[in-house]
C-alpha cells in the first residue's frame, strides 16, 4: 500500500500540527476539482479519529467588541490549558476580498498563543461555499485536537442561521443599549440564541449594561420553552471584555448547558440533525449549480429568459423546456 | 385543422364568459399531468390576444378589514363600469384545505356583481405551486377582459413578496395603530409597497388613523427613492371601507402611479423582470422537485441522510453521491 500525500497531511493534523492544519484548511477552501478530491480524501482520513470539540457559534454586529471578547475569552480558555480555534465567517468579505484588517491583527495576543489557532474568513462569493468550507475547517480543527472551536460571524443576512446550524451552542454578543434598540433584535435570532452576552459592562456603561441584560433576560423568558434546554436557559449574562470580568461565569453557563445536553442526548441529536441538514442543503445547491455550471446551460437560461421577458414564451413552458434540456 | 376543446374554452374566455374562466382556472390549478398539458395549450391560445389588466397586489393581516375593503373598492370600480377580478392567495389554507368561510361569503355584494369575478384561494401544499397557479389565473382573467385583477394575500411568510412579484402595484392595507405597533411592520414589506392604505378611518378610530397614516408617510419618506416612482411615491392614504370614504382618492393615486410608470417604461420593464424571475424560479423549483419526484429518489435521500446522521458519511461526499445518481 502506498501512502498518499493526504495521509501524511492527515497524520500531521492528528498530531495537532498547526501548519498542517492551516494547509489543510487552504485545501478545503480551494475551488479546484483536484483539490476537492484531495480534500474529500483528507476529511475521510481524519474522520476516523472521532474527536469532538465544543463548537461555539458567536455573532455580534460591528461595534459590540467581538474581537476584544474573543481575545479575552480565548485567552481565559488557553489559560486553563484548553486549545482554542477561531474561524471567522464574514459574507461581506466576499465583496472586499477579505477583511481589511486581518483577523490576526485584530486578536494579536491570542494569535501568538501556542494553544490558539486563528483563521480569517475565506473570500467566497457564495454563502453555500462558505458554509461547506467552514464546516470542513471545523472538522479539521476537531481532528487536530482543539477543545473549543469558535465560529464567529457578523450579524448580517443569513450568516447567523448558517453558523448556528453548525454549532453546538450559539452565543449572541450584544452592546449595552436603550430599550428601543432592544426591539431591533430580530425575533428569529433570539430564538436560535442559547446565551446572550452583553459586553462592555464597565465604566459609565455598566448601569446600562445591567439594564440591557435584564431586558434581554426578560425577552428570552417570553420565548417558548425548548426541549433542548435545561431550566433557566436561554440566558442573558454580562461581561466586560476589556476588564476581563464575567468571562468565567459566561463559560460556566456554556459548560452547564453543554453537560445537560450531552446527558440528555440533545448534543448527539443536534449534531445528527445538522449533518442531515447540510447533506440536503448540499444536494440542493449542487442541483441548482447545474444552471450555472456550464457555458451552454448559462446561454440557454439567458436565451429563454429573454424570450420570456419579451412575452414570446410563458414562464412555465419556458421552464419546462429548460428542465427537459437538463435531462429528466 | 381540428378544433381542440381548449380552443373552444379559449374562445369562451376571450368572449369574457365567467363560467369558462372558472373552468379554466380549475384546469390550471389541477396537479394532473394531462390537465397540465391542456392548461399550457389553453394559456398559449389566449396569450395572443395581448390583453393586460392592472394587477394590484393587496396584503393585510387578519383584522385590518381586507374583505370589507375589497368589496367596497371593487364595487366602486364596477360602478365605473370596470370589470374586476379578485384572486385570493392564502398559504395557510394549504393546512386547513381552504378557508373556512369561502371568499364569496366574505364578499357577498361583490360576488353577485355581474362585472366582478371572485376566486377563492386554491388549497396547495407548496407556495411554488400556488405562485404558478395564481400567475396563470391572472393571465386567464386578463384574457377574459378584466380591467383590474386584485391579488389578495394575508401578511404571512413569503406570500407578500410572491404576490408583489406578480403585481403591477403592491398595496399594503393597515389598521390604525399606536406608534409601537408601526415598528412591527417589516422593513422589507415597506420597501415593496407602492401605496399604504390605512383602513377604519371612521368613528372613534379616525384620529388614530390620521396619526397612523402620517406615521407611515413619514416612514416611507425615509426609504430610498426608487427609480420606478414619480415624486411623492410611495404614499400613505386613509380610507374607511365601511363608510366608503377615501376609496376614490386611493384609486386616483393608483392611476397616477400607473400612468407615470406606463409613460416612463417602468410598467413594461417590471413585467419583463417579473416574467424572467418566474421563469428562473420555476426552473429552480423543477430541479429541486427531482429530489422528491420519485419514490426511488426519496428513498435514496432518506438512506444517505441516515448515513450522514450516524456519522458513517460526511455531508459533502454523501451529497456528491446523490448528485451523481441524479445524473450530472
């Protein structure tokens, strides 16, 4: 039996080598077909190890102090000897071709920590592509022996739902705010949050943060009780990332929730549901990609679209023509 | 040349016979393959007449007095000699198998009007199916010589966007409300509205209605100016459906907007864009239907889904397996 290069890479990942992990993530981020095949072989090779990290999805709009929180929270965890990976998902970077300030610059102390691994957002045009690559990067981080994988996103569009669908816990980071702004939080986001963390509970903002935290706690109590939650969850807690207060309490809440879900089978069933969701989503995306995958398909879509726009064809029959061409 | 039954039906529709129109709509609502073929032939036969009605999308949550408004507004139009068709789109009826009180019971006076035609919501399980059948029913009403086609929907889920995508004008019917409730109107809905009509501007509610109307007018002014709008649009106006006041003014606003859009090419370009949208949407839905269209495809999806849920396969490779089976 010969050893494929992916096996060597797989072994280096399983030994926890960060450079190998970085190379592997670059491989899964590639759009090239041969890289795709290598990536699949690699994922298959590391999967057998069966390692699981706690996947924490984290969302917060710009200005809530997300980088500062991740750095302080991550340092607290590495201080306890835990290995922490941070993956960023930023759909807006698809336009700018990556964040202007790299994520490593944002979290300088954490990026120098030997127990931490920080990976900036890949610049992809499609959210579907970002989803797949991020999920695979999470799998690679787990194989590399990380204890906690933080999947960070900005609170825009569908990226929050996407990140929640690949996380064991979903944390919403919020800034202290007046009562009016609280209403601006979309109900759907409240419903996927397991923990709301109000940041900047320091200095002049502390009283506002206390009130905001109580407001969110009240709003969360109004939501329907979820079977996957123990008594008292979802919760709202308060931290100061700059003063590094409340972080241990926030972590304790996450551990309580995680332990309860593990004991009650919700951890496994959530992961199973998520895996099935992503399988179905990839099949759907793959089917739809046939419309844009070849120049011939694109040209036909354009031609039929024109005929429909001018009224020469009705949308329904034109669609049937396209579907026949794509093969029943 | 022989005359197919659809030609006879087509001729009866073009003569404006309401019974023929009702039969034709039943045909396009049918899920049977042979009916589908007949429906396509029928649509093709009537298309040549090139008749266009003003398609008005109308949305309003239960309780705003939608039926009362449509009846009063419709009667005003038929009083001017206009022929008015009302098509209802109610995705919630998919669950209940049709509205409990039929639409004709709701609008008794209008349903007895020889210039009016009222069609209740078909009970369909899929919004995609409802969209296609409603669009085709609109085409048939246009062929039958109706001047105005009102496409009515309740303000839930995606049905509003769907109706807006098949309308020349989109009208949002609102009830008088306090300032807090105003914030409950989703921004996306405000952005697709051409006219907000505040109903119940009568009796004790009149002062609240006046304030509500001013609030909406203010909120609309904050939205970005749209190229398809003349100065002053989108607008908010006030009516009382029970006292039948303000209806002529609301209609005058719709006529002003319509005339401007016709003169400036926006009417045609909007219809062209919508036709293209529905063509692309039907192709997408048709592709995705392959996942559920055969028992074999469904069984494969279930089997692969199980393998993914138990961790035997990764979502990505399992999806590739399914896509290969569906044929590249």
